[in-house]
C-alpha cells in the first residue's frame, strides 16, 4: 500500500467535510443530541429521587460511547456513498488506488470524525450536566478499542453490500446499528434481557464493551475477561467482514455492477 494514495483519500473527504454542511452536522449533531436527551432523563430521575448512585455515569457514559460507535460505522459507509452520489466510483477505479488503500483512507478520516463527535458530546455532558468523563477515560480505552474495531467490521460489511446491491440497500447505513442496539446492553445490564436472548447478546463485542464499561464505572476495575472476549469477537467479525467484502466486490466487478451504480 502507498501512503500518498491513502493520504489523498483522507484529503478528498476532508475537503468534502469542509464544504458540505451535512457532513459537519452528521459529525456533531447526533452525538450532542444523544447527550441532551439522556441528560434531561437523568435530571428528571434526580428530581423524583429515583436516581441511584452512579446511574448518571452509566447513562451518559454509555450515550457517549454508543454515539461514537454508531457514528464510526455510519460514516464509513456514507463516505463510500458519497462517491456513488457524486458519480465518482469509476473515477476511483481507473486510478492506481487499490481497494485496501481506499478503505484505509476511510478508516483514518472517519476515526477523526468519531473523535470530534465524541469530544463534542463529552464537552456538552460536562458543561450542562457536570458529568466528567475523563477520570474513566484511561480505564475505558480498551473497551473503546473494542467498539471501534466492531464498528469498522460492520462498516466494511455494509459498504460491501452497497457495492454488490448498489443504493437499493443504502438505508442499512443508518439502520443496522438499530438492529444491534437492543442486544448490546448499552443502557441496561445483560441480566435485563430474557434468557433466550443472552447468548446472542454475548456474541456481540458491543455487549462485552458495555458490560465492561459498567464494571469500570461501578469501581470494579478492568475486566480482562470482558476485554478478551470482546477483542476475540472483534477479530472474528473483522476477518469475516473483510472476506465478505472481497467476495462481494469481486462479484460486483464480474457482473459489471460497478459501472451501473446510481
């Protein structure tokens, strides 16, 4: 892989972000709105005296990290859709740029976007709800990595599906995390799920990450078991996503679908 080609992909999407208000609002709007909504909920519970110690940390911390996961996955697929909407796919394919270099560029630019969105949400939580996320940051970094890797896997899978089935299924870009969220135990513990659904939840790296988040914020320290399970699942899903993407890309190219994208 050539670094200059990867840098060109990053620069192309940075230029788009600077000149497209929609990209800026996607990066900042939803993470901030999540914190505003969950912040008002914690205020309501506190006024009624139903707020257990540590609940604000659980809810707002989960909202910040879920927003980061959702934004990273969504923006990875949206970045490719930008090429489709601007009829630039063939332009990319006629250059020496390889698909791995292109995906590496998308990974870098969307990691930057996720950091910006997460920072904005954290600042809003601190300014308006006096919630300080930073004391937990170091202990949560391993679980943040688990979320980022899984978001990358999901984003690659969705991008591959768009390559193969074009914009007919572009709604998956925004909806797929909604399918994962109920089983990820973002705002409630694993024990809140019915027993038949728990094996499905445990098969998701997101569940391992948020269960680990709650243990850290409850003062229980870093769970190496949760972290190990999350990273192992991440590796399996990422390898599967890359293999499926490669298969879908080759299938689309063989059928001439890459020149028919709308």
